[in-house]
């Protein structure tokens, strides 16, 4: 374990230094600022390189006004109970999130986030997943504008590298960041809050902690290098669930790497032989994650094809403009040829699928009874309106789940089980919310980040100045 030397001269100082200005960092900074703390945010990018901009699903909140308006009964207790059961994560950490999330929802609304659609996310018993106006990008803009309005001091192009620890007390008292090729030392009078995101863009770290995911396409921002994790490990921090990932995870376009945005078109997924291998619209969490696991077992990159028809595209309530590379043909056989799917395989699959829906109203092969998230509760849709569309997909690695061990106050814990004074972690850099491989309680990373950011900002601001 290496302790940075306390510098003779500081290049900047604040009560709270937040490292990373994203999904967890901006809420942490604003919250600490609102409590009267002087805050500096160190951000390595020129803007906001947050995974939040890329999210596919909504953000779950329990007990919201939009649920009440739509007659959905829900509570923090139900969210907590379900989360612990499905994820196998720490009951104390989930409790802390459950207790604060509703306040976070109304806080987001107060700074301009506009809830748009209430969805049922896989694994959740009730509709609580909220898609906000502008989706992930919209939420990033809301956070950015709120930070601007509150005049939060965000130092862009400041790449944090090393925590500074008082070797006598063991307290984190600052951080070194590189800016314009110079190493600058920032003193944190109260605390440093790490919110640097995950490490799925760091091949070496993924290989070390989650070797099964090493061949998947990483889709997080390039700055998800595990810097916060590495800095805290260097001063003796412990980890929790470090090899776990939100994976097998979303499909991305094999050619462009864009997350699939056409998943709401009611299509099916097939392997290179044109065969389906699972229920594409399952609400069962195990089945949902197993689906991607199975395709990775057929091909380490998870190569498969997403297939839909013009009818499904036209029925999309969001009028999504897909960014993936899409192939199309007037016949299913034509599409097979273009995509390189075994001749006749896709035709047979679609004929069987359509015939089941005609006769029984659902697909008997894998028990698919639902269209999918875009049309909650509706039966599956027949693929019979040309043109037919196909996207070559791979399975991606969106985010790592395990990370630094924290307590419910978001304080980082060391390898002896003690709090590292002056150090907090929030968001993807922190672990503990997932305890069983592949058992991700879907869509909960964003609520984790917003909420833990607010908790950490709150408590860090209350620390006594060192
Ligand atoms: C394609 C995709 C789809 C997803 N879909 C969903 C979804 O549907 N639902 C869901 O809940 N979650 C989803 N996630 C995960 C979720 O978006 C992230 O886990 C979450 O946004 C991470 O927030 P964060 O605050 O931890 O990190 P971020 O918001 O990414 O912020 C980290 C910040 O730290 C900065 N940083 C990094 N290193 C340094 C350094 N050394 N010095 C200074 N700054 C640094 C980065 O530049 C960045 O701005 C998805 C992720 C991806 C990639």
C-alpha cells in the first residue's frame, strides 16, 4: 500500500472534492454545496463523459406520483425486499438506497427532470421504472444545468491520479490530478468523494477480475478505466463483489457498437442458424440474464441477430430512430442471405412463431406471451409485414457491478473492516449491491448513482474540517 506524501504547497482546496462529474458525481457535488460546503469537481473529460447518456432502460423509483396516477401500489420496503432477494446484495446498502430514493426522485424533478413513461423492467414486480424526457441524455443535461445554476466549480481536463493521505491519522486529505501535464494537489478539508464510474474499458482489469467478460464489447465511456478503484486500492481499500458485472448484458450493433435501440419493435433474436434460443420478452430475471449467457456459450462475443418487421417498427410508441446498422429485405429469405444466416433457418423460425401467435396468441416454443417493454401487457406481435429488418449484434459489457466496499453512509472501508476517514465512494465505483453472479436487479445502477451521490454529498458535507 503506497501513501502519497503530503505536499508542501496545495494548488487548490475545498471542503469536498468530488472526483468524476457524472451520474453520481454531480448529485454529490450539488448536495454538498446545498449544505454549505465548498466543492470542487475534478473531471478528466472536457464535458460530462457519463454512462448515464447511454442508458437503455428507465430508472426505478418506488412510491412516486406517476405510479399513484396510474394506480400502481409500491413502496420503499417492497423495492428493498425485492432488490435484496434478486441481487443477493447487501441488505444495509439496499436499505440506504430504498430509504432515500423517493427524495431523490422529487429532487430530480425539482431540478428539471420530467418523468415521461412508467415501465415494467425485467425482474421488478410492479411498474416503477421511469423513462425521463430526453432519456439518458436528457438527464445529463438536467444535471449539467443544475450544476451550472448552482455555480459548482467543475475543473475539466483534470485527471485524478492519487489520493493524498495523512500518514499519522490515515485520513484522506486530498488528491493529485494531472492538468496540462502538471500534477496539481487539491486539499479536501472534509472529504474526497470518488465517483469515477466502473472499469469495463480497462481490459487488464476486466481480465483480472471478470475474465469471462474479456471478449465482450465494452460500451461504457472510455474514461471508465477503474481509476477511482485503483486509487482507493492503493491506500488499502477493500472491495466487494469485484468480479461481478451487469453481464451478460445488452446487445449492441456488431458494426457500430451502438446499443440496440430497436428492441422496442417487438422483434425476435436468433443465432447464426436463424434459431431463437429464448423468450425475448421475459419478465423473469434469471431467464433474462441466462438468455445472454447462453448465446455467449455459443460464441464468446455473443454474436446473434435481432430481427423485426415494418409492422413492429411502425407501432413503436417512442418513434425511435435507431443508430445501429440495419439490413433490410422484402422477404425473410432475402434477409437470411444478406445477414449470412443459414438458409431456411430464419424462415422456419418466423413461420413457427407467427403460426403460434395466430393459433394460441403466444409463442409456445419459449413461452413468450408479451410484446416487450414498449407495449406493457400486450401479446407478442407477428412478424409478417415487409420489409424485414435485421441487425448483427454482439453482447456488450455495459458496466461492472462490484467495486469498493462501502458502508450505508458511502464511506470506503479498508481491508481491516474500518472506515477510511475522509473517503467516500458512490455509483459504479462502489460495490455491494450485487451478490450473485448474473443476478442484476435491472435498471438499478442509475438509481444507485443518483441516490448514493446524494447520500455521500450529504454526509461528506457534515464532516469536521481537518
Ligand atoms: C450502454 C449502456 C447502457 C446502460 N443502461 C443502463 C440502464 O438501462 N439502467 C441502468 O440503471 N444503468 C445502465 N447503465 C449503467 C449506468 O449508466 C452506469 O452504471 C452509471 O451511469 C454510472 O454512473 P457513475 O456516476 O458511476 O459514472 P459516470 O456517470 O460514467 O461518471 C464517471 C465520471 O468520472 C470521470 N472520471 C473517470 N476517471 C476519472 C479520473 N481519473 N479523474 C477525473 N474524472 C474521472 C468520467 O469522465 C465520468 O465523467 C448502462 C451503461 C451503458 C454503458
